[in-house]
């Protein structure tokens, strides 16, 4: 069985690519060596130049695992303009359609695409090339932009992407949702869709509680007597999430004055100090860091709890977040609000943190104080939930089952011709 895993305009060897693509593909190949896996990556030319060492490292690592790698520096049209403009979108669509047509060209039985745009192009080409197409949604992209404040539901660009979303789901042989509410949404988009629940994966062998790293970092930063709350990841579209984070941490400081906020982010260049100061958070009360590759578990382990809070949006009930499963993998209980709906459901079901909404201040105060007092006692429980539900091993098994099912359908179709 020949499978292409396609990514378009990602950042080479980013934390997201490492945990959600590289670790996953390696585990798929380990469990099912008979599957011929090829990572097909489209990059902008400047990315190939700037990140040539990272790309070489990625290629070497995947080849050693028996996975072929094809890098194409042909994504010359910048997505940040052309995917967000109704008038410009046909240009990038035409260009990507030509690229995919050249590259896929009857070579694969299954084409598995990460994200909306790549999935759209692959789904439109599937009938010509005869492969099975998997649309790996990751999030509800049009609604995500509404939640972030970039679009409204009345905007032409939103309506365009909702039409393309429905088309992609309808054309795809399977659409993957990472949470149960997302599966429900897929069926709402296209009632006849084959919706497959496969959660966000985390490499539990790479991310675990690192006691030595915790002790070293806390000693270096004089955090031994502090409650450390960590936020990991980007701040989303328009960097809107930082305002939610600042508001919630200001609330935490009123309850626990010696708390310290650790921000692990690639967005360190934005005006974090100014935003924090606007919420009464002083520079001594937070630290901003972009961890080096391989250092994330040490920094997460240095914290006591992880936080992920978002504004209300049309996709709130489906939200989980890579950061949440990475917190859990390192043994961190989580603070979330109701707008991170799938994560909130995990808290209610497994008791691995607190669901805190500032609109219910008194109730939230008691939840947070109880969590802070027993956070260290929840470490094993959080780790166990990560291993049971989100490990790369269990997610890879689900992908393999889907590949075999779709591959079998392809073989039956070919035999009937």
C-alpha cells in the first residue's frame, strides 16, 4: 500500500510538525512496515533556504525510519494573503492544483492531507488519479477564524471557506475529527460523510515528567517557592489569546500572589510586557521563553499546572488544543475555560484540572485553590490519561486501520475493472 502524507506551508521541524507529523509517521511505519509511506512537503522557497539544516535533519530522521521524503520549494504564492482574500484565492488554487497534479500523478493509493487547503486540492484530483483521499481537519478552520476575530459569519471569505469545507468533506473518502463534537460537526456539514475520530497525538516517550529538568530550571529561576502556571504554544490568529491569558492570570494572582506565569511561545516578539502590564502583571511575575528542540519537556515539567483559555466562538465546543495533551503528557493538571469545550469535558470526566469561567468568580476561586493545593497529586493521573487517549502509539493504530480499510476498497475497485 502506497500512502502519501501531504503538508503545505508548514514550518520545518516546528514543535507541531515534530509531534503531529514526524513522530506519528515513524510510529505508523514501526507498527505497519508493509505500508510504503512518503512525506510530501510543499515549502516556500525562502523556507527551504532558511531552514535547510532542519529539512536535512528531518529527511535523515525519516529515511532512517523507512519513510520516503519529497520536498518541493514551489509554494511560491504566500498563503497569508491568497487564502484570506476571495479575489486572490483562485490564483493560489490554480497554482497548487498544478503542483499537486505534477507531484501526485498516479503514484499513491491513499493521499492523506493535513489542513483544509491541501485536502481541498487533493480531493479535487482524486477521481483523475484514482486514490483515496483523507481530509485531516485538525480544527474547524472557518469557524476558528470567527473565534479569533479575523472574520465574521457574514464575510464573503467565511462563506467561501464554508462552501469549500463542504466540498472537501463531500469529495473525501474519510474526514478526521479530533474530538467527538467535531465528528458531530462533520456530519452536520455533510450528512453522508465518513467521519473518523482520531484525537490529537502526543509523543509520550518524548514528553514526560522530567524531575531533574524541573529542579534545575526552578533553582535557576528561583521558583522553588512559587506556583508556576505555564502557557505553551502560539497565541493564535491576531495573537488574541494573550489577552485571555493575561486576564486569567491576573485573576490567579489575586488568589495566589506568589504565582509565576511561564510563557513558552514562538511569538516572543509581540508586545507581551505591555499587554501584561495593562492587566497589572509585573515583569517579575512572568517569564517568556522559546524552548530549544528537545527542551520542551524540561520547561513543562518546571511548571505546576498548564493553562489554555479562549474567547467564546462558534467552534468552542470542539476545541481541545495540542498544548492540552502535551501538558497532560508531562503530568500537568490543566486550567481551561468552558470555551475550550473538549478539554473541559476531559476535566469533568477524569478530574485532571479545573474548568474556570471568570463570569462565575466565586465558584472559580474555590476550584483554583483546590487545584493548586493538590496539583502535585494529580501528576500520575494526568500522565495516565495522556497515555491512554492521546499517545502516538494509539493514534497511529487508528490511522493504520483507516489506511487498510481504504486501501482494501481501492484494491476491490481495481479488481472489478
